[in-house]
């Protein structure tokens, strides 16, 4: 009798690793395959970058509280974020949709309206895709193509000991925004007459519903003459994504808890929900900020950029990826991961 192994025994990262172990690239213009934020293709003078993301109703979004226009925007933004993480410039996207019969033409117009706004914001063209019927709600699959100069590309596996560890923006807000929306949904289901209590929480709600890919920082790093030694976008939480960089670069890291950027509204939401703000920042995910490393010599060039926080440094000891707490102790960073 054949044995059956549950996918849940591996988790998402384990499944990707297993798939990758059985795939070998053969074409000379395939420079990098599975394992980074985007695949890398030699197009002659430049590298082409190719990435895709899947958004499933009931898994990645809940239409009880997710406006279709914001969903369209997010679908484009999270893909652009993968190109940003390679230090590239997005150029074109394709969009595949599977729809059930409960969606009207007007609803689809609303979804595409959000996509068009995102395409304008990130200066990309929507150039095609596919549509299908669905028996289980809405499915959105976006693929993005970008470009990068060959000497400017940034991978996950090239961090060096003594590099500085940087992150853009702030962390934890998207996860807490989701928790607030989930809470209000339960209140609404119990009593449809209750008004949602979301006043003063607009920032964390926006972080969940309408994240912005950090192309602005990609341009600003280039203007400052700074080339990151490694980079990844923070989609799975600071802990998971830092562990990706460390594992693939064969290095360790120290992160200073007090230096992790957390917005004031995120602190307030964390307190209200009884969730540790550092826990939200480390494990929450969906912030779509950029986590990157730079040589120490680059510090003076970007130290005054208010969008960038220096949160730690890279070490040679790959066995130790540590959080230096406010209490002056060091604890290992572990990833909760996503299944």
C-alpha cells in the first residue's frame, strides 16, 4: 500500500524546498530559478525579472471587509514588491481571474479600477491574462515582469558578515489591521446593527487592505549610490524573511528589539488586542516592507533617510540568529512560518 504524506507536515517553505529539489534549469538564459523573490532571466544588456502571486478568497482575503478596489490594488502591489526586492523596476503585469456567478460586472469593474490605480502608481502596464469560472469564489493570479541592470541586481544569498541590517517603513501594522477587521466581522455577524469600532485605526487597516510596494526606496537607494548586498520583501514577517537571508547567505544576525520600527497606532492596536507589538512585527507578515543589508561604508549615505531603520547587523556565525532584547539578553529568532 502506498504511503500518504500530508502537505501540512512540511509547511509552505518545506513544500517549496521539496519542489525545488526536483527541478533543474537547463537553458543558458535562466540565471536564477526558484528560491528568490523573482526568477532572473538574461535578456541581453539587462536581466529580466519574473514573479507571480496567487490570492484566494477565504485564504488570502475576506470580502466581508475587503473592498474590491483595495483588493485589486493589493494584487498588483504585492507583485511589484517582489521586483523591488530584487532592486529592479517593474514593467508589465498579467492578471488571471477565476469568478463565481455571484460577482456582477460592476464588481469586476471595481476590482480592475483598483488594479488600474496601482498600475499608474507603480508605472506598470497591464498587458493580458486569462479568465475562468470558479465554483469556490474569487481567485486572482498576477504575474509581473521587471528589469534590472546586471550590476545592480540584489539577491537573498549575498549578505556578508559585518553588513548592516536595514528595514524600510514600520512593521506589524498589517497583521494587527487584519486582527481588528476579523474582530469587527465577528461583532457584525453576532449583531448586524452594531457599527464597527475602527475610528482612529485607519493606518493599520490601510496596512492590511492597501499595502504599498516600496519602489520609492529602491529609487532613493539608487540616488544615494547605495547597492544593497542582499534584499527580500517582508511578506511573511521579519523573523521568517530574515531567516531566509541568513540561511541562503550562510550567515547569522543580531537584531536589536528597540530598533525595530513600529508605528504608534500599531502599538495602540496591539495593546487593545492584547498582542505583543514585537510579536506582530516579527511574525505578522504582509507589511511588504524591504529588509536589506548594506556594507558599513554605506551608512553615512542613507543614515538620514527617514524611511530606513538600522535594526542590527550580520555575523559570520550562521548558527546564531538572535534578537537582542530591551532587557539586554539574546534569544534565538525562530519563524512561526505559514502553512
